[in-house]
């Protein structure tokens, strides 16, 4: 009887030992631009947190986390079809650009401007969510 009890205790210790470990990062966004408040460094974590300009981690909503995960998947792609980050896609901004983004994800780095031609859907979604998280979760103006 001692053996099953010892096994159960060891298993519980392993499970509890993993708790509290930091979650993986989905991506890091570096945004710059020609408008006030454009400069931003944002870390989006897979545990449902965001950190703006190296500040404290703040919780994001479930919907925002789902959107962030979908964006990360769109950036990374998969083995059959590598995403723009895996290909290191860099798109030059077109004239009139206000904001520029450099994004590091698990698969690699992408760079683009708000007016870049040929942006994949993940870039538009990322720009939109970045603004939303900066305003709603971090309390920034932009």
C-alpha cells in the first residue's frame, strides 16, 4: 500500500511543481512612427497577459488572447506552409506611412509599415490588436 501512496505524492509534486512557471511569449511588437505616442514596445504572453514599454504585466480578455494566438499562428505558419515570420518577410512602407512595426515571434521576425503593399491578413490584425491592447489593457493614448 505504501508504493501507490508514494507514487501519488510524487505525481502531485510534479504537477504542482510546474504551476507558476511563466507562460510562453506569443510575440513582441516594436512600433515606431511619426505621430505622438507611436513608440511602443509590447510583449504579448500566451498566459493572457500583455506588457507595454517594459511595464508590469496586465491581464487581457479571453477574446483578446484568442485573437493574439490566431495572429501568432498567422505569423508563424506551419511545417507545410511557413508563415511570414518564418520567411522573414519585410515590406517597405509606402509613401504617407505613419506607423512602422517590427514583430518577433517564435518563427522569426517581420517588419512592415501601415501603408506597406501586399500585407498578409495577420499584419492588419496585429496592427489593430496592438492599438486595442495599448489603449485598453495598458491605458496608453495610442
